[in-house]
C-alpha cells in the first residue's frame, strides 16, 4: 500500500473512537475503582515513570487486598488485551493516511529512516503488551517476579516515550500535509 493513499480517514476516526471507548472502559471500570479501593493509582498511569520501590509497594498492597488484585488482573485480561492493538493500528494507519515521511525541517530523509518511522507504532504496542505481561508476572508469585519487577518501570517508560514520539510524528505529518495542501 502506498503511503498517503487508499486509507479513508473514517477508518482512522473509527479506530480513534474505539480507542477512546476502550480507554473509558479501562478508566471507569478499573482504574477509578482501583484508586477508590486502594488509595493509589495503577502503575500503568504513571506518565512520569516510577522505580522498583513503587513496584515493591504495589506488590505489598496487592498481597493485602484481594479486591485490588482481582481488579488489576481483570483490567489486564480485559481492556488491556484490546487497547494496545487498537492504538497501534490507529497510529500506523494515521501515519499511512498522512503520507510519507520525506523530509524533516526542509532536509530530505534517507529512505530507510523514512520507512523506519512507520515502525514507531509497533514499538509502542510491543512496549505496552510487555508492560502488561511484566505487571502480571511481577504481581504474581512466579519464579520470574524479580526480573519482571526490574523490567516493569522500563517498559512503562518505553511505552510512554514511544507514544509521545508517535504523537509528535503524527502532528508533524499532519502539519506538513496541511502546508502542502495550502501550496497546491
């Protein structure tokens, strides 16, 4: 498929609406009740990141509160199974719809870098699923809980960093497309 053509904008808008619906399900069905139950936010919502001590604190909290543990597991086996895939698809299709990445700040970009930009949504998706899997392992009693405890903060940082980069690239593509349409 050629970038910038063939994908109707309504498909991207539909995916965006589905993302918002699943995000609302996550927020009002799990994140808010979890905060109400424990007085603490789910680690997935820490945009600025956190360290291993926050993971240890969450492990202790979940060991003492069965309702919070059930809420967190239900979130990971419910909307968090769907949301990363939806957002990855939406970002990728938005990149394709907005067109090729041919230049940055008026300077041409090497074709390999231009194509690599389209991998950014997939980095986000892999990082988000990695964060979810790390959370399930870290908050369980398995043999790899220690490794998952170490990886979890890094997966969250990678998730939010890649998501921020995706939004910046999408905004840049939208502006460049708008500017090129004004010149025509």
